[in-house]
C-alpha cells in the first residue's frame, strides 16, 4: 500500500510539473544581458534564440563619430544563462580585425579565459563565443576588468605602509578623486634621490597597466633589501588611474565627453612649461603635479613613463615608443642622447624580464611626437633629454607566452621587472644590447601582421 501511494504521489507531482512548467528549462526565466555595473559596456543586444545572442560593441558614449578602431571594450553580465546546453554569443561591429580570447567569471573575482575551441570567427570576421556555463549568472568581458572600485580596494590594502603616501591632488570632471601615490623612504636623505613619474589608464579599458602597477608597487613595498635600497634612493610618483570617469562609464578610449586625453597636452604657445587653459581637468591635474616636481627644488625627475596597452595581433609582445635616433641618422646630440637613454632602458628591462617577452625596438623612433600634444611632447619641449619620457604598451594576447594567453599575474611580473629596471637605470647600469630587428626572433615566431610593427609616432595617434 505504501509503495502504491508513493508511485501515485510521484505521478501526481510529474503531472503538476508538466502543467506548471516546474523543472522545465524551456519555461525557466529567460536569459537577460545587462551592463548595469561599473565599467559595463555593450551596444545593441539581439536575442536570436533562447541560447543564441548577437551583441554589438558600443562606441564610447554612443558617439558614432569616433573612430571605428575605438570599438573594442565590452563587458556584460548574463543572468539565467542556460547550464544544460551551450550559449552562443556573436560579437558584432568590432573595430579590430584580430582574433582574441575573451574572459568569463561567475563572481567578478576569479576570471577564466575561454578555450580557443570555444572562440571562432565567422564568415564576417566576427568573434563567436560558444560555451556551456556551469552557473546561470556569468560575467563576460573583452579582457580582465580593473575598475575604479578595484583601485580603491587595492589602495585600502596597501594603506598604512610607512613608505607610501596616498594623495588626492585633484578631481576628475565628474568630481572623482585622481589618486597620486608617493613611494619613498621618508627617512633617507632627499639630496641623493631621483624621481620617477608614472601615469596609467589614460585610455580607460587598457587595464594591463593597473596589474603592472600592482606588481611594481607590491615589490617596492615587499620589505626586501633590494626594495629598501631603491626606496632610499628614489621617489616614485604614480597616478594609477588618469581617466577615472571613462573607466566607470565603460569606455574604451575616451572620457564621457569623448575626449582622448592622450593627445590633448596642448602647449601654451607663449611658454611651453604651461598648457593651454582649455585642456581637460584630468590633464591639468597631472601636468600641474609634474610641473611642481620640476620646480620645487627637490630631486630631478629622471624617468617619466606613460603606461598603455595595445590592441594588436595576438603574438605582439610588450613594446615601447622610443623617439629620435642616432647622430649618424641625422639627429642632434640631445635627440640622440634621449634615444640612447631609452634604448638603454629597454635593454635593462629585457635583462630583468626576458628578451623573448619584448618586441624589438625600431631602428629609428622618428621625431613626429614633437609636433603632437602627447605627454612626452611636454617633457621634451621643456626638459629635453634630462627626462627619459617614454610610452610602454602592454598587449592582451599571447604576448610572448604562446601557446598560452597572458594573465594579470604575468603583467604583475612585468611590473616587478620594470621596477628593477628603473633601479638599474637610476644607478647607471648598462645591459647587453637586445636585437632591434623584426627578423631577429629567438622564439622562431613570425608576426602575422609585420607591417604593423615596429611602431612609430603615427601609430601612437592611430592606436
């Protein structure tokens, strides 16, 4: 009798389930796609079927007049995603031709790369991601996010170090703090120190510089003997997030006003130590601080690094934009001196990191930057070769680690290597020259787009 009751109850529950849809995935709450969170971004969302979506990458601020190459960053959350079958997402309207592997997370903390078998390109050269997710809520992004909240959380973790001073020398156009980190041993004689000036995240979605800075700062505050020596002889001034408003808005390259801060360092025609009054507030804050460091009677700034990340074909490695060239190539003595110091720095980093993980520098950096409103243009116009000012570009793909793809920890390790290269540079060390031709390739890797590299000043404007 008990057995019969159990069977009848089971059959009744099954009938109720079929009538109400309980336990039937086809009638479960539908999948939704949202960007209602910090740094989230997508354009049009089209549901093709219950498990197939077309996502159109947005222009910054939905401004269609911006260059197509700026359509790169996207970051979405899918709720109620199917877990019993794969979901297909096609990324449309990208401004980039290069293949890449996006990332996903179930908690916005632990991120995973998709497998190459899960990411293909269709006949329209659009990226197609097809994966069966383990959980119904999943975040998917172009690359590892690093938000303004991530920065503030990191600053809270390192606050309290006797070698760190966190300042707010100004605010963004939307009233958010532009943090400045000063790192040095305050008990060491100032007269023997040299100053290092670094700024990052001018382009909001270029997140690798944030991971690099975590590696650099973490090593500098590690308590090691090497770190103590460096803190005793240097003062680091770091703006970790230049374009805070753009980061929060989920833009790729611009502020919420569609301004590209990288190319708006407009020199005052009457006195180039100053900038025009109409430069965006974020630039004014950084410029004012740099100008103060060069005029307060303290140690000189000897290195000024501008941290970026470049969309490029997957196997392009970290690279620099050195300027000018040798006297034999027709450059003046100060121009050649800047070139030589930049190449020495690149060689020092190669020695600390790996020559196989850096692209070869060009044979000639050119002088085009002089007439463009870059940060390095301001440093050169006012301080010539006394400040080694240069841009470093990290990359998002395999970045020399082939066959695997670069991770935030790889970039943190680059930050550590960069720190020690800075110390080597300041101490006057030299390193063996690294090969500076694309043909020289100790890994045997061939560039898929050789015309793209080596870089020049025109590429800085384009990319």
